[in-house]
């Protein structure tokens, strides 16, 4: 948070920079540079959880990994003994988490985009490979950004407009690094090293999302792909050693550690999880809704002597309205929501207000009404095991067509332009489009 305050003191709009670096990066390089420098100043390298010398890096990573595995085993043990979930109190809480980390997840891998330019340099091999794997080598059901986009669309939480600014900080850092690989390579290598470690919170989130019946494919994928023996974590460590200069190793290592520390800035996954407050989030969402719904109700329905239009007429009344709904027995908290008249009014597909609330809003209302009843239920819904969705043959055909069209375009270009064209299509804002996916597949094949 401290970093965001500092950043805002620069009078730069972090959301605007996120969007600019995503959609028109070449016009905003000096802002990106300025932003990165200011954030690097805040990232103290001595705090990085890394050894003093890069020679001990691999051993250090393996040790950390073993510690995470032990902590996770302990977590599973206590859960099996009947302890409640550690992260998510209910489904609404989990959806809140998915929405709040979305600006970061939607640019997954972006910090490595710039290294594609150096694909022919063997020292870049592991970083280039990691970027391609983030993009699923152009296979739509393996492209991390596409998987996350699909997840939040299915949960109806893809509106990110009203998120606080600090949610955009990590994503902006990633996009900025991806545009300035020529100047910030050691920092990118360090950031990548930090990002690709397997954290305990990822293991626990995956377990609890699945338990709540929420597709955890995106998270599970990162457990397997970021592992320390063969996955991205291993590649990240190798990239440090491959790029160590023969002179000035200490200075290089210092910059790597500083880049590693960038992972600590902005809103963290665990921060987002612990800050969740169901009452507050419900009121926020309903206040937003009220702004749109004002004057759209008939005056027949009165609660506590006031019409719904009167209740919604000015902001800040939602908590009082919820109180009134309880007083008048429209809402019976801490029992099955089906017992509440208000819930029946909004929920079933024959209900008078069906379709007014999004899935996320319904989940918040449901979990708020159910309250302690939900905890008693100890709902253990087994979720979809998150197997990647089967490719639709029509979609597959259109992907093939896209590839053929791209190959035709490439054939009209001189050899040196072809790779450049592919790389342009693999930018963070484009790689998940049909054209971007086709470009990634062709690029991956050329490399192998
Ligand atoms: Fe990823
Ligand atoms: Fe990764």
C-alpha cells in the first residue's frame, strides 16, 4: 500500500497506465520506465528471501519448496481432522478473491514478453520457453490468460471497473517489465524468479476452491507447471545462472534481488483473502445496484412504511434497508435462504425479480442470509475436477483457418519481418485472440 501512496503522489493514474501498457505500449515507454524506477526504489533488495550468492540459489529453492510441502501436508492433516477452511469462509469470499486478483491474472506472463526479441540467444531459452508455456504454446485450453478470462466470465465477475487502484499495481509492473526488457533484464529475471516459486497460498486456494465447487483449473495448472524440479521455478533459477555476467556479478545479483522484491508490492493474494468482509462487500455491490435500480420499482411494495424507490433514492441506505428486511421477516438470517421471502423473490427462474442480480451478487446475498447456518452445513461440494474443456470441433476448425490465413500473410513478408510479425501478435493484449494463438503455435514450432 505504501508503494501505491507514493505512486499516486506522482499524480499518475495506475489504472490508465495499466490500460496504456496493455493496448498502446510503445506510446507510454517513458511512463513505464519512470514507474518501474520509482517502484524499484521502494523494493528493498536486502529483504528478498534469497541467498547472498547466486551459487546457492538452487539449493535454496529446493529447501523452500520442501518447507512449503511440509506446511501443506500439515494443512491437509488438520483439515481432515475437521478444522474449517483456512482461506475462504464461503463461496462469495472465494469469488471476491478471484475478482480482486483478476487484473494480475489477466496479464499472466507479461513480464517476459520483451525477451521474445532475443529468442535466438541461448541464455534466454528458459525465459522464452516460460513465456510460451504461459501462452499454452498457442493451445486455447492451455493459455493461462484465456483460462482465467473464461473462469471470471462464467462466474460473472469480469467487471473490474470498481476495484481499488492497488489491484492494478502488480499487473502494471508486469506489463512495464515486458516492454523494457532491454533495460531491466536483471530485474525481469529476478521478478520471474519470485513469481514462479510455488507458494503455500496457491496450494491452499486450489484445495478450497475445489471444495467450494469452483473450477480451480487455473490454479492447479500453476502447481504442476511452476514446480521446482522441472517446471517454471527451475527454469527461473537457471535463467539467473545463464545470465550471470563474468564481471560485476554482485551488482547483477543485487538487481535480480530487487526485481524479486517487486513481487511484494501492491495487493497480495493473501492480503485480498484476509481483507474480505461479507457485510461490506454486500453493501458495496447493492449500493452500485441501487444507483441503476432507482425509480424502477412500482410503489405497491412498502417496507417499514417506505416504498422501494424511496429506500433506493439516496445512497448509504442499503444497510438500513437490509435491517428493515430482517425486521419485517422478509429475510431470515442464519437459516436456509429458501426460508426467506426476499430470497425466493430474486432467486428461482419464476421469481418476479429473476435475472436482476448477477451470479456474484446472488452468491453474496445467499451467503450473507445463510450466515451461521452455512457454517453448520459444512458444505463439501465436490467441484469440477477442472479438466480442461473439450475443444469444440467448430472452434478447432476456426483455429486451423486462422493459422492458414496467418501463414499466407507471413509468406508475403521478407524473412526478417516474419518473426517480428509473430512477436507482435503475441503481445499481452493479443496472444489470447485467435490470431495471437495461431501466431504462438507457429512461433513455438519454429523454435522447436
Ligand atoms: Fe501462468
Ligand atoms: Fe508460471
